[in-house]
C-alpha cells in the first residue's frame, strides 16, 4: 500500500465510509479507488485529491497531508542530472530489494535520509 492509500483508507475507517460510498461520492469506480489505495494505479490526479478533501471536509493541514502522501506515492522518479554514481547504485539497490527489507531496515534508511543532523555527519 502506498502512503496515499494508507491515508485514504484511514480516512474511510475514521469516517466509517465504505470504499463504494466514497468512490461514488468522488465520481470514480470502486475498482479504481481500490487500485489507487493499493498503489496499482500510480499517483492520483489533483481532481481526485481535491474531491477526497472536499468529501471529508479536510482542514488545510489534513489536505496538505493528503497531497504529500500522493506525492510520496509516485511510482516512478528521476534522479537529478549529475547525481553521483553511488546515488544511482543506492537507488537501484533499494528498488531491487524493497520487498525484502524489514521494518527495522526501512526505519534505519528513513532515519538516515530524513535526519538533517545525520546528513551533516556523513
């Protein structure tokens, strides 16, 4: 499940809304909404994001959280031109081994990549 899928599911569960009910409300099919949640359909359009935000009357903060989750769910990305060769290697290794990483390993990678203090210490 993608970050966007997790946020969508959480919203549905908090508001006790079925996938079918939400899908109808935002004018998509239940199968499409399910595929979005599971990460099978890639990144949702701005229209879908806005429709979900409106349906749940999300605050500005929750709306930004939903948008951020959608951005983080992009299945493909491009490394910046001129990236160090080792950056390509690291990205490839993560892609190849993503399904086999433990929660602990994922947390470790995330902590190193997010923590600015750790980045300065590398």
